[in-house]
C-alpha cells in the first residue's frame, strides 16, 4: 500500500513538471495562450495519451524482461514436451483461424499457475505461460487457458483498456486542478499556491481511486467476455474444469504480484472491498457464467 501511494505521488510530481514544461513551450515558442482550464485539459490529454500508448508499445518488451521469458520458436519446437507443444499449437491454430500473425509464445519460471497476453497490435503480440501452470494443469485445462489469452488478443482488450485508462486519467488530472484552482481563489495569495498543490495531490488520489474502480470493473467484464469467446473454440466443460483446477490451487499460490497483474489469471479469493480493485472476477462467478452459457 505504501509503495503504491509513494509511486502515485512521484507520478503526480512528474506529471506536474511535464505540465509546466509543455505549457511553457506552448506559450513561449508557439504563442498559444489558453485559459487555465483550457490548457490544463489539453495538456492532460496530450500527456496521458502519450504515456498510455508508450506503455502499450513497450508492454511486450517489458514483459519479456520482467519475467525472463524463454521464447518458443520454430527452431526449438522439436524439443518441446507435450504440454508446451499444446501451448504452441493452440496459439498457432487460433491465429491461423482468425487471420492474424502468429504471436510470440513463451514460458517463464514462476510458482503461480498463471498466464498472460500482451501486445501493441494483434499482429505483434505475446502469449506466455508459467512453468507451474504447465506442471499443475492437465492438457485440457492448458488448452483453455491459452485460448482465453488468445481471446484477449483477438478482442483487442489491451488497447481498449489503454484507451479507457487514458480517458479516466485525463479527467482525474483535469478535475483535480479545476477544483483546486477554485479553492485556492478563496485563500490569501501567499497561501493559495500551497493550498492549490496540496488539494491537487489529495484530489488526484481520491479521483484516482474511483477511476481505478471503473477500470477494474471493465477489466472483470472483459474476462467474462474472453471466457465466452474462448468457449467457441474450446469446450466449455474444459474451461470449467480448468477454473476448478485453479480453485484447488488457490492455497498453493504464493502472492498476487503487481507487475502485469492486469494481464494475468487470478486465483485468490478476495474480500468484497478488495474485489472492487480486482482485475479478474471471482473464480466461482466465472464458473457460474460458463455453466449458464448456451453454445
């Protein structure tokens, strides 16, 4: 918690510095003079748009290094064991059926039964599974997990999430500064600047919390949709069996790692408040949705 708050504050300082630099450039070199609210809104859009899509563009590169992913290629297919070959075959099959370039496929060492997909575009994507998932799941469950991750790629979920995060972050920055500016106008000039920055930080934290709840709610929705999509290619009975296997492994999972958590399967049961900030639905809810699904 303290690490996240600290990171948020550092991000806030960085954004404020960037705002000041961009505004200075606009006014000094391009003679663009905007109203206070106007230039805050424009600059917030530009900065967060750039930040969101730079992060998206670098996501695959960062994932490979964060997890030390070993890629499967056509040169080493012959050395794959049966379960690793299933991962490759499902990715290849679904990519071919949906007319996209074959994603990169990788294995990474981890003591969580997990998998994730990341990409900048559908034709430049990565599907990775953990060694513990391969060791602890049967072949049918592995087939479902990989199909689920491919569903995220084919549905463009990461781009949609990036766009949503960009819009919400823009409004968090904008409204925090608008409200702070209004409050500072009622104070003495000597204190107004200090009050302004203090209120900005406080409101960004508050608005950011509400924005996170919205983003995570949409993330849970996309997980249901990915389950539904993958059920078209993998029997839903296999998917239910895979989710039930994950439930049995809940006590074996070490901890929910924060890096790339939005791309990963979730196995942990959460309290209702924490569930609001969870990127994945409860496993029981996912099983129930699949049982009710008519295909």
